[in-house]
């Protein structure tokens, strides 16, 4: 903290620091209890080996078991496929929709609302609806696909189709939300920049590519982080629709953690998987966040 | 101009597709329940209609209690968050203390690690604190919000400092400045945070599923799942549609009414 | 806030509560959709009205697996329900983990021996309710897998609806006749067997039993027999139905998909639980019948269903109250009425001596088939870590059904996975030898 013998400026600075500390304290208290300490605790727990009827010991046994588990290999592959499969299309679609609906108007307003609706519905509720959408033969999708001469498709029951089906729900659910951020981003682009580009003779696509897109960089970073967290964390529909099946084809890292902790009562394995999950999240996010911070400093 | 038309048309098409599951929910929830019939999936509203499915769904669960719990949970979390995020947001926006960006990064960590990821240690934590199986236990991990702090920091930054300076010259204390000048001006930011927060906690499932075991503290999503997950026979689709509608309607309606305001306020928070 | 909650809870709890009554919670799953949750609430209301010592709040806890999770969570948090209706094969795990109370004492207070008590239930349901001769669960409703078939589809294919297939050979022959193809596509499947998690393990165990197997060690929870000829043969049979005879759609079929295909005529036969009988009866517009599961070497049906248990952590007073509820629910009259409503069979033998039960069976021959199959019932798969060990098999069988694996390799892998999960228990029991 600040020194004892002080000039007025320094005293004022240290009082300011105190104020900052007081203002931050409530948040930090909760963060300490429910973010920092749990991270520490889960690392500790992951290094504790205790199985049925045995006493606890220290070691990397949980990690060795985790990385030897073929289900976990499958889970990692699924998680990457799912993340890429949901994030890329959602972001592209969200940007496209934001561009299409950026002008104010009755129709654009209505469409914005409609596209945002899925975000307002609990994922479990959406999943309950989609169980019917994907029902082979009599479901909503097959019912209307039948007009195009298609037969019943086992959407959720085929290991090849189950993951894409689940991805479809996620895109439906989240795109409208991401669109809002892009709308906000587009609104913040100075009109004179676009006008200047127009005068320079740049066509619509060029203006978009050379002016709009670079200025949306921070928005991409921010939405990218949110989308990534969503991809890893939102598994409610997995629980309701597939239980991770068929044959583990829709099993994701968080569902795996849930299975180990709740079904197999194997807290060691669950903690080790959590540590891996947290590590991956931090590593991936570090890049985006740095970019995000830079963008915001640049703007303000 | 031509491209814009095409874009709008494509967006409208997307809108229709997006709406389809809701349309089915509305139609099926009113249609007499008969899994055998061929037009089970038809979106065309064909009678006779009735409220039987809603009655059955209502009687299968404890909806009044679930509504009450969910509302209490959302309001409770929001009330605490309002305090924590505006204080911290102000500190990050207006006070230049050493290590500010490091502390800010520490806050953002929470954005990446929601309670669902840390479900195992968080459960142990609330058991430890004696909060397991209570609404407070569900709420506790959310009392600080990195997202909210981020949003409020941006909001406060977008408010010109002149107002504060003027008030300070008039002899107003920091607290007075915050209450009478900054918070009213930051209202759009708080409002959009409120929408995000309430919709997030109204809709959350996994954490409340784990954090609460007794029926008195059940929330809507957990209740809904318990009667859509039955597996030995097959779906009573009408009842599922009705139950889903019961859970989703409050927020859907609320959002549709407040939509314009919400979008505008989010855009104004400087989240560019 | 607390008062508001209490008020709400009071509003919701049904029936009058006397001052001195012991208030207890009762967790129950509803594995069959429809109006069962409402009906169960009504049954409990009946109990509350019938006496004034105990007031029960019924809590609907989702599927069997969910009920297991929630009960365990409640026990570890020190707030166990007084009674839980638990999938019958989880009882062993509760006994191993000491999460359920042995009921011998409560039975003794009623002046009975455990053997005499459990002797009032059908022989097939007894093994899953007891562990080492001690009673841990009281069977409440039970089911076996059964073959549902469409009378119309049989007639159209030139088959006699009075003569359902009896052997696997006849089953395949009939299924071929019942199947309609358009190119590679199945327009009408010969048969659909439910193959989602939980269901699939149960049905595969039934096929393996019929194929001569024992499937798991009845007496001790550390062994399963996945990589043995009887199970491999059963899984090969499933594989053949899909890929060789092409009478069943590829991939996993959940109960919703199978029943909706059955109702709309996209499948002529369906294998599902007898517990779904009430649901099918309500929703199938065309005539249907049910038959025994066709057999390979012998008739065999795994017993599914649920038993009532008392979790540990309940005071003697609450245990006594719980016992009162359990006795009520498994009394012949209540047990029989529940059976008639749901299509499950009543495990309490005396239920079938009641006149209303006789009338019901006389009027619905399908219900009688389910009872008759009981003679061939065998205990349900129960081990240490039942869910994980079951899933080890299910993941592999699902891969076979989807054309991603061959039965022999798949079962070798399933055995390996299951053994790894059982290992900690095995090490502490069978392999823990005198030092």
C-alpha cells in the first residue's frame, strides 16, 4: 500500500485505492468463494485418489485413468466438432442477419424479435420441443420433408446424425443473441467512414470487407468468447434428448463430468476432467480476451 | 439496393424457420392429445381445440410453486447483482488504481468459468456453507457477475465526466454523485443487464438440478424436465407442448413486449 | 421469503394435515408418460385420507435414473426422502453402499419373518428386492419386455394374428413378411426394438437369457458376462435384424420413436415394456395384440420395474411412517388398482385374487399375457455401479445397431469397459484375500 510520509497527491491516490477496494470487495468476495477457490479445490481433488473402500492418496492417477479412457477420447473429439460446428455457422449467420436487419423498420424489427425468441426459452424446454421435431417419421421435420419424397430419418438415433442434429438446435437457440451484438457493433460504425469509402468508389462488398469487418473485430472476439463458453457449458439438451448417445456420439466434456460425478460417483475422474476443461477454456480465451481488451481501449 | 432486398428475403425465410418449433408448440398444445394421428406434426391449426393438455400438464407438476421459486430466484440474484456490478463497474471505469487491468482480467475469468463447469467443487462449497438445497444456494455463485461488471464499465465510460465534475464542484459526495447522476444515466446498461441476467437464470437447468434436491425448492426448468424425460412408453406430445409453453411463455411475452427497448439499450451500452 | 414458500407448499400439498402427523416425502419416477404422475398423486391422497398419523408429500422425480441421482443427492445432503420408488435393479447398489435401510426390523415388528414377507410377492421379483436374505426393497410395480403387434399388419401380410411368432426363427420369418421396402428404404418395418439407454440393457439381457445365458452374477455384484457366447449371439441376432434381414431400421430407436411408429403403422411389431400397455391401449387406434417375447432356447423375460426402499438417514419415527406408506401401496387392493391403471403387473400375488382384478384380466386378454410371462421372469441386471456397467454394454450394442461395430469385437470391448468399472469393488471383495 501507499507510503506513510506523503504529499497530498499521494494521499489522495491512496484514498482512491481504498475506495476502489471497497467497491470491488463485494464482487471479489463472491468470486473468491465460487470461482477462485473452486478452481483451486478442483485441482486439489483431481490429485486425490480415492476409490471404493480405499483410503485417499496423492498422485496423478486420476489423470492417467482419464487419458486412458477411450470414452474421454471420444468426448474430446465430439466437443471440438460441436464447438466448431456451432460457433462458426452461428457467428456467420448472426453477422449476415445483423447486416440484413440493420436498417430500422417494422419488418426488420419483427424479424429481430422472432430471431431472438429462442434465446428466451430454456434449453430444456427447447430440447423438449426438438425431441418431437426430430421424431422419425411423424416428427415436424420428417413430416414436412416427406413432401419432398424423403422417408423417415433416424435423426437422434444415428451416431452420424445425432451430433449434427444437436448442433442444429444450438444454432437455432443462440444465433439471434449473437446477432444482437453484431447489430450493436454495426450501429457503432461511423457513417462517414462508409461514406468516404463510397466516394472512393468501393462497392458494397468492398466497403463491408475493408471498413465494416475490421471494425467489428472486438465484437467478433467478444461474441466468440461467449459462443465458446456456451458450446462447452450448455448441455441441457444433451441430457434431455440423447443422454450422450447413441454410443457416446453426443457426449461432451461437461456431460462426461456430470456422468462421472453423478452416475459413476467417481469424483476423482470428474475433477480431473474439470481441470482439463478449465485449462482448455483459459488457454483459448486468453487470445480472444486480449484482442477484445485491445479493441475496447482503442475505441474509448 | 437489390442485394438488400435479397438479404431481407433470406432473413425473413430464416425467421419463418426459427418460428416453426414455436408454431408447433402453440398448435399441438391446444390439440387433443392423440399420438396415433397422422397430422401430429401439422402446423395447420385444425380443431377441435381445448385446454385439456394445459390442465394435464398443470396437474402433473407443481407449477405455482415452480413459478414462485423461479421468480424469487431471478429477482434475488438480480437485486444482489445490481449492487455488485454497479459498484465494481464504477471502480473499473472511474478509478485509476494500480493493477486495474490485472484485476479486471481476474474478473473476466468468471465469464469463462460459469458454475456449471465447476459443478463438483461448487456443490461442495454450498454444502459447506449450509446452502445446499436452498434457493440461496442456487443463487450464490451468481452474485458476482463478470458480464455485468463488463457491461457497467462500458456504460459508465460512455457517460461524459463533465456531469460529475460539475456536481463535485457543487460539493456533492461520491455516493451522491453515483446515486443521483451516474446510476440514472446508466439505466439503459442496467436494464439490458437485467434482461440478460433474468433470462439466463430463468432458463438455467443443470446447476439448479444439482444444487437442490427437495421439492419445495424446485424451479421451472427442473420441473419441466422431470415430466418430459419419462422414457418407458412414448411422448404425450400435447402435454409436453403445453408444459413447455407454460415454462417459456412468461419470458417470451415479456421479451416481445420489451424487445425494442432492450435492443436499443444493449446497443447503447457501447458493446461494439 | 421462507413464509411465502411455506405457504405455497401448504397450498400445494393435498389433503388435510393433522397436527401430530409425521410429514414425509415420497420420491417417485414416472417411467411411463401420460397421466401417471397425476394418478400417483391421487393414490397418495388416498393414503393421507385413510389415516391421520402420517402425511405424505409425493414428489415426482423424473425417470428411473433421475430418481436415483436425486435420492442419492438428498441422502448425502442429509435430507433423504422417507420413501423412494427405485428401479428394482438399483436396490443392490443401495445395499452395497449402505444407502438403504434393511427392512427386516420393520417386517419383524409386524410379526413376520423376512422370508414370509417377501414370499407374498411373485418369485421372479424376489431376488432384486433382497440381498443376502435381507429385504431392502418392496416390489411395487413390475414389467417384462413384451411383443406388441398390429393385427391389421398381420392380416395384410397373410399371417394369422392369433399365431404370433414363438421362436426367433418364426420371428424373423414373420418380420420379413411384414416388412415393406421401397428401394433401400423401410416403408414398414417388421419390428422395432427400443434401444435407447436403460431400455437397451434390459432388452439385451432378455435376449441373452433366452439364448441360454445368465448375463450377470445373481449372487454378487462384481461380474457380468458380456463377452460370452449367449450375449454375443443375442447381439448378433439384433445385428442381423437390421443388417442381414433388414426388417428393423438402423440406429437407436427410443421409446417415443418406436411407439409413434407403431401407432402410425410404420412398424408392424414392437418390443417394449408391459408397463407401456396402458399408454399403447390409449393411443393405438387400430387393433393390436401382445405376445410373449419369442425365444431362442428357452422362454425368458428380465423383470423390470420398481421397488420401494427407505434411504438411510431417516429417524426410527420416520422409518415407521415410511413403512406405513409402503404397506399401503403394496396392499393387494392398492397394488392391483395401480396395475389396472398402468398396465404394469402387480407384484403382490394376492392382488390377483380380488374380483376386480379377475374381471379386468377376463376383459383384457393382453394384460393376461403379461402376467403369464411372469412364469419365465428372471431377475434384472444388478451390479456395483449398475448404470455405468449397463452403459458399457449399451454403447457397444448401439454401435452394432448403427453398423459401426461387429458383435464379437463390440462385446469384447463392452466386457473390458465393464470390468474396469467393476474393478474397485472386485478388489475390495472377491480379490481381497486373507493376509
